[in-house]
C-alpha cells in the first residue's frame, strides 16, 4: 500500500524531527496512526518520517513537509511523493522492555540513543526511556553504555598537549564560584583545563552567567580549542559548545518536571567530561540540609558511583564532599559573584570560604595532574594565587574570550537600587536558608539582570546587634528591588539562634461534642 | 519581565496544544525554556501557552502563533502581544511525585487529567504520568479517580428508557465477532445496548471494521442516541463518538510502544462504558497461549479488578473467562467475518463456536438485565435467535445506521483472488497459531481491503488427509495474495499433531580445545 501525495511545504521546524502531516483519510488509507512511521520516496531516495495526522490544513492527497523533511528531500512542490507505511525502529521495543522493568543490553542502549539523536524516535518515546530509570535503576553496565553512546554520538575535543584535567560541582549552592578561581590556578600550573559550565535554570546565577560579566562565554568548538591550547584554560558555556547533543536532547525532556534520574545525571556529567578530553577530574559534592545531597552517606554513595563510572570510561575521578548548607562567597548574583572572584584573585581581602574551598579543590587537581605530591597541592595552589600568577592567567583567558583584561573588582558595576535587610534584634547568626536566598536574589532580577542579587554581610556564629545589616539586596531595576524587599520580609534568609524553639502547653482539649 | 512581540501566524495546528514559538534571544530575555509556559496578553485577556524555542523562522521580536492560539486570541497581525513568563501548572508536580513512586490523591489525579484535556500539559509530561504506572501500580483509589475524571471530562449518553446493558471483550483473538450476534439478540429482548467498538490496530479486523461491511459505523452522538432509543441497539465506531476525549488523548501516547498500563486499561474500558450510560456489563476475557491473558489465574485477577472498579463506579460487572487459544468463527477479515455473523443470525449452518459463545454471553446479559432468571439466559437468547427476531433486529439496526437491510450472507463479496493452503500429509489438527493467522490475514490486505483475510476449514482434533485444504487465503488484490501466500509457507498457522516433538541424542561433544 502506497499513496502518491502532493507536497505542501510548512515553513517551520518540527523540533528537529523528520515529521510529516497527513490528512486523516490518507492516514486511514495507509493504515497509519499519529506517531507511526512512513517511508517518503522520491525517485531512488527513501526517507523515514514520523506521522502526525490532521483533519485540517492538509487536504486528502497532500502531504505536509516541515522544514527538516523539506531539506532532507530537497524537493520541488510540483513533484508528488510516494508514501508508504514503514516499520517502527527496533529501539522502540527496547524502550518498552526497559519500561516494563527489564534490564537491556549495552547494544540496545546504543541503539536507542543513536535513534534518538538521529531523530528516529519521538520525544514521547524518549521520555519513556527516561522514565524507565524510575521503574528500575540503571545497572552499572547500562549506565556505562549510556555515557559511552552519549560521547559516541557527539564530538570529542583534542588538544595539542596534556594532561587534561577538569573539575565539576553538582551545584545547588548560591555563590560557590570556585571554578573561576580554580581554572586560572590550574592553567597557570601548566595543566590544561577546558572548563565548560552551565547557565542558571532555577538558581540566581550559573558559572557561565557570572563569567559573562567578565567576558563572552558563547565559544565555538574551534575557539575553545584554540584558547585552551594557548592559555591552558577557558570558562565557556557548555550550551554553545554542545559537545554531547544526546545529553542536550534528553535534558530538555527532563526540564519541566526537573527530573534527575541517577544514571542520566551521571552519564551526562561524565560523558561531557569525556567528550571534553578530560583525563583527571575532581568532583565537588556539596552536602547538607538545603543542598542537593542531604547527608554524608548519600554523598559517599554518589562519589563511589562517579569514581566507578569514571574508571570504566577511562577517567581518573576523585570526589570531595563539602559543606552545602550555606552560600560560598558573600555575593549571590552574576556581578556580585564576579566581584568576589576578582577580589580573591587580586589577593584583595576576598571571601575566606571562597578562597579556601577553591584552593582545596585546585590543590587536588594539581596533585591528580602530577604538579604536586600528595598533600602538597593546596600549598602549590596558594603560592600560584598569592604570587599573582593566577590573576595574570585569568586576564589572559578573559582577553582570549573577548573580554577586557584590565578589569578589576572595582570596575564591576552592581545594581544601583539597594536595600539593607537588618537584624530585628541582638543575636547570633545560626545559619542560612539557601532556598530563601535564591528566591530573593531571583526576585531582584538575577541572573538576567547581571547587577542584581544579594550581598551577605555576616558569617555563621557572628554576633549582630539590632538594626545591623545582615545582607543587602541589589537590583538593576527599581520595581524588582521592591519585589525582592517584599519577599525578604516573609522569608528568613538568615536564621538567628533562638533560646526557645517552641512551647508545648498542657491545655485540656475543648469539649466540642454535643451533650449525650 | 515582559516583552512586546509581533505576531507571526503559522497556519497549522500544534496537535491541539496552545503552543507558541519564540526566538532563542527573546526566550533568554524572558528566562524561559522549551516546554516552559508564558502568558500571552492582549488587552484584558490572558492566555497561557507552552513555549517552543527556535533559532529560525521566528525572528527576535516576533511570536509564532499556531492555529490553536490564533483562534483563542482572535488577533490581528498588526497588533503586538505582551508576553511574560507564567508558572507551570501544579499538576506537573503531582506527575513528578507519582513518577518518583508515591501515590497521589484522587484530587491530584483529577487535576492532572483536567489539565491534560485542557491542553495545559504537554504530551511528554502526560507520558510521564502514564509511565508512573510502571514505577508503582495505581491503587484502587487512584484507578477509580482516573476512571471518574475520564468520564467527568467527557460526555455522557442519556436514553429515554432502561436498563442499559453492554458487553466488552478485551480482544486479541482473530474472528470473535460475538458482538454482532449479541447486540441484536439483546436489543430484541427489550434491553438497551449502545455498543461502541474499536477498529483494528494490529489485528486483521475490529468489530467496527466488520460491521462497516454491512453499514456505516461513523455515527455522531446524536445519531447513536436516536438509533438506540428507536431500535434498542447499535454497533458504532467508538472513535467517531469520542465520548471520553481523555482516553483518546492518553491512548495516543500509549500507541507506538503498545503500552497497556493496568489502571489505564481498566479506566479506559469502564470509563467508556460509564459514559455510554451502561448499568450492567458482561466482560469477555479470552485466555490461553497466544491470547492477551495467558492463564486462568491471571484472568481471575483481572476479572476481580473489573468487578471491583465497576462497582465503585456504580456499575454491575460480570466477567467470563473464555478459551483464547484459537479463532472464533471460520472467517478472519472484515467481509469473511461479516458473512459468518449473518449465517449465524440467518440460522444458516453458521459456525458453532461463534454461535455458542455469542449465546452464552448474550444469555448472561439477558440475566443481568432482568429478562431471564439465573441459568435461563442462554435458552432465551437461543429462542430469540432461532425465532428470527435477532436477524430482524439486526436488519433494523443496519437500516438505521444507513446500510442495506436486505443483505444476506450470500450478498457479501469476499476477495476474488484465493489460494488454498493444504495439509502436507495426513494428520490431526492440534491447534492454531493466532499470531500467524493474524499476520497472514493482514498480509492479504485485511482490514483495509474488506474482502481480504482467511477462511479456516478445519476444527481442532479433526483428521485431515494430505492435500486437503486447511484454510483459504482471500485477497482483493493480486499482489497482496502473493505476499500472503509467501508468508503462509513460512508460518504454521494451523498446527498438526506430531508423534515426536524432537530427538535428543547422546553425542559426545567434540574436543575443540587445543592440546595442553
């Protein structure tokens, strides 16, 4: 059964999928349903497309071609196409098996991911593959296969020398811009560190948003390779490089539900490192109430997963479990964080937590990369920082990425609308509510408004007097300041110690029952 | 944050979803991603739409409106729209909870299905809801809620009298056109039976495909109601009535993977019955190797689920477990089955299995509907059939649905290209391979070509001689006959008894190992 159909071009994209629109009558004639596949034949060339059935727009006898199919076929409108039912890709049955709770083979995982990247699977079909991770966790073998095929279906960076190192934080902590201190230290030591980072999705700033205050981060693959070969490092936005398209496509399907299936998260992180050519990696796992990982035993388990998967992918991984219940650095928001980073690099009384954590992680990277003996990495990192070599390297990287290398922390402009949130009484700082901090900083305009965010003035355990400022809200726009201030009045971003947490009284319950 | 964007109309439908296309730059400006929601504001009216981000077609400063949004807003092209980020529907978080293995409340299930039917959820989000049934089975409470909200979001049939009865088969058996015998018997008894059936998806024919040989089955709600009020019964295609749009929308997402999550299947079947106004229902569960349910204990479990869910929905359900390892009737394919049905109704030496099974089920329906005492339904059904009242009623229904009531089994034209598949030696018929029968009948052109299919000449246990025909392949088209014949040579659709199933010899394994 095949039909000759006239082309109707539809001048939009079907999300990369080779999709065609058929009229309901023709679909019935062919015996195909929405999501079925058809072969579209022109002369000797056959392409397979996913069907969408409509009762409007496309008349019987017509076939609607979206841009993707139009390009694939390169057809003229006056030439009819032969259309026939095609079989489903075999990978569809592997997805079903997995959703039904069965493990599948590495070859089957390869086939699923290849078909998805080649646009042979619909988003709904791929979503079932993701969902299958909640039916039954991916085995180590399955997770390795997932990471391998992600790398295989993407591009891999090659550099003129080595070793190539990297660092990664699983994130979730406001501030925490250690990457921007670590990269210049490591690059200054002679190691290569081609760092790609994310932008904020639900946080006040991602490393890419903060770096963008100093230099463009949308680098092409060629630019990134050139810069790393020349300076030893870079701080680029991963989305612009898109080394691993499979990860990008799967992440989109996780987005609205904020799904983070274990195997997919592991494969995403380590697959991208592998594609970036990394041989040795330090992974930071912030842990604590309000962080992504809530306790040390969970963190240890995750660390072992990273190490084991890394080793199977031929990479040396070490993990650091760090305190995750408070922001790292005083600033939260792109410009405020960039200022914190430059103060540390300039040796200008920078935030101690940010400096100390960055040196610890940089030290580990230096040890793994063979630049320092075990236990001596921290001291080497410190000497690179205090000597000014790290700052010099950062200026080099900024210049190569297209920014102004002469910038100092004093040149960074932060939001001109400010408001001090002050202590309501004398007391001691007990801790921080990361979620509240994030909400207030975003209400002030971060990450979109670079100068917006908050600046924290106090440390845990610090005694503060009534009306002393706890933190300052910065906003580029007046109206956003107002929203953030309102929010700050309903949320305790900074939690004070209390002598009494609550009182339970021995009160008799009232007799509500009717008399019998 | 809001943007003023100029409208670009896109003259196709986005699968019913209120979707808008934004340029990547504007999406970044608004801080929204693909699958996020935006409010689209025109004067005082606000509509929420799902975002798709593109780098082509839609320029910065433009917003692409698909037909759905265009209609909702009813806007002119020269009027800019105000676009701002909107929050996700709360139901998204309920889906996530369920996918993470937690039960959710009936109210949360209501909210998910309402939002999906109202096009507030994307297909990917709804697919995660379906997938969650594989993470953790739906509880009884959840399944009831699912069925209830399916009915609530659709339409319900009302008839001028009662009681309203129905029958359903979970399907999977070639032939098995009992519905077309049962409906006229039951309607002739004075009960109302508004039967809607499916078309074939992967089988050689659905009840709707077979009924269509005799009369149109695409009835509107109004037609169906009129016909049932007048004649007591109908045999319509469920897809044309579409009483339960939620079921239709969810079924589409199950289609390519052929997913049949328990709760969704139960809710789909009983939800549709409830919407059709049924009070008493008999459900046929064909059971055996090659059927959907493989053994009686599974069938009993399923039966209890139907009965329990039915009772919670206020319907009286009885289930019949029937043999499912062989076709019911001689014909397989629309016209061949329709001929079988008419022969039974005409009392013209019809197939005994088809007649007997139809009378058994019809008898149960008559008992449930109060027309016969317990144990006396079969006899009543038989007397209605043998008296010719059932045939008369069938002609009435055919006439009302727009067919020719004068038709007899002799008028039905079957495929003119035929081929007899014969026994390769003397022997006894052991059984049937339903899957092989289905494949051969479909290769011959069923269900699209009404006259195509196969006709089985033998019964289980029957002794046949070499070269005696086992079955005949019928095809409307010559080329299809050829494919079906080829397939018949590789498949044993009819399995003969064998004295020896295999021989295991005591052979020493060859020494392949190298000498040590």
